[in-house]
């Protein structure tokens, strides 16, 4: 592993660390470089170790580069469905400010993945199947509680994947594998209830995913801030 030549405060900031913690890390890193770790207080040494454990490892030139999360199959699968839903909404005459429930859920799931950066290897993707029932439950709960703020358009959840398989080989599965024909609808939530639903989804997924994915089992990353944005 290559050794960094300067502190990596900007990377900690991008990982969602607070400004105070980022500044403390930079100051302690500079102090250690000048005077050595032995001159630091015990709490400061522990803080530095925690910060450096949270940072991605620096690989040597001979080591392979870690594939970015947006190139992982599971992430691309979610994005594929989100793009299909975005296309559907763009070509439908939706009330101003409204949004599809399924699109919101996938947006929030991608946001959690962007923040926590799980490996998304086989162990993670096997466990991720448990999110199928969570998504269905979130949609059903919203449909039941927001009857006056909901309307529906047609969307075949199998169709985008079937069209893709005609042009390229893929082992992706349908976002909703076994559902009755009468449930092949796409619920749209009005702008009045949109923010509350997004907050409920955000809270559910940000609490669930870190405990669900094996690659995050030993992560000491701070809880995902509600206002965190990848950009």
C-alpha cells in the first residue's frame, strides 16, 4: 500500500465527516508528521486511526484499481430501472411536481450506496434480495395512507429488461419478479405528500442497508447525514 504524502481531509469531507472533524484530522495529521505520534494525546491518536481507517486504501502502482461503485452490476441494475422510470415519467402527462414511488425508492437506495460504498460482491448482492420486500412494503404503505394524493399509470416492470436482453447478454433479474398482472401499475405521488414519503424511505434504507450488507459489517463510518449529497 502506498503512503500518502499529505493529509486527505477533502476525502473525509466527501465521506460525510463534519467540518470540525475534518479540520481536527488535518491538524493532527500535520502535527504527527512534524513531531511524531508519541507526542499526541491518546484520544487524538485514536481519532487519527479512526479517520485513516475510514479512508479508502491507497494502492501501489502494481496493485489493481478498485472498481468504482457505479460500475458494479447491482448499482447499474438499479440505475437501469431508474432510467426506465424517468423515461416513463417524461413521456406521461403527470401533475406538476409529482413523482413515482418506485423512482423515489431507487434514488434513495442509490444515495445510501454512494455514501457507504459497499463492495457489492456476491455476499452483498445475495443479502440485497432482502430489499425486494422492503421496497414492496414502502410502496404498499404509501398507497394505503395516501389515497387522495395518488394516481396510477401503466408500467410493465418486466418490459425494460426483456428489451435489454434482445440486444445484449445479462444476468439481471426483474426489479419485481413475481407480481400479479393487476399490480403492474406505477403509482404516482402528488407533490403535497412527496417530501414526507422521501423522508420515510430515506430513514428506512439508511438504517437498514449498513446492517444488511456483509461488506459494511465492520464499517465505522458515521451515520448518513440527512442532508448529504454526493455532489
